C-alpha cells in the first residue's frame, strides 16, 4: 500500500513538473501575438497609415496585457508603455511618432523571456 502511494506521488509530481512549461508557453503565446501585431503596426506606420497602426497596436496591447497578468518582466512593462504611446500618437494622426513607439514596443517585447 505504501509503495502504491509513493508511486502515485511520483506520478503527480511528474505531471506538475511537465505542465509548468505549458504555462510558460501560454504566456509566450501572448507575447508572440503582441510582437506580431506590433510589427504590423510598424509596417502600417511606415506607410503613413495611422489608423491601421492604431488597430494593430491595440491588438498588441491586448495580448501584452494578457501576458502581464501571468508574468512580471520589465521589458513587457516597457513594451506596454510604448504601445500606449503608439496608440495615442496614432489617434492624433502622427504616424511617424507612433511608428517610433511601435518599434520600441517590438524591441522590448522581443526581449521578454
């Protein structure tokens, strides 16, 4: 009986350890999505499309904030700050400045590990 209990604990421990990377991957999925949207924002900003930049920056912000709920990272925090600036300037029609902030967001989000 004691042997069965020990094996059960061993199996539960192994399952717990194996599931930990899945949580990290879920966070990285949000970060990855944020990076992709931020890159799209940059591309539209370079073409002077402030409205499309805002749309993609908002998508990036949504994913970055979702990742932030599960992880603490200064690059993630700075990426979110840059996205908010990109959105603000994009809404004002300043595609060039918004693009700079979107590029900053890509840089910082890419450093999230």
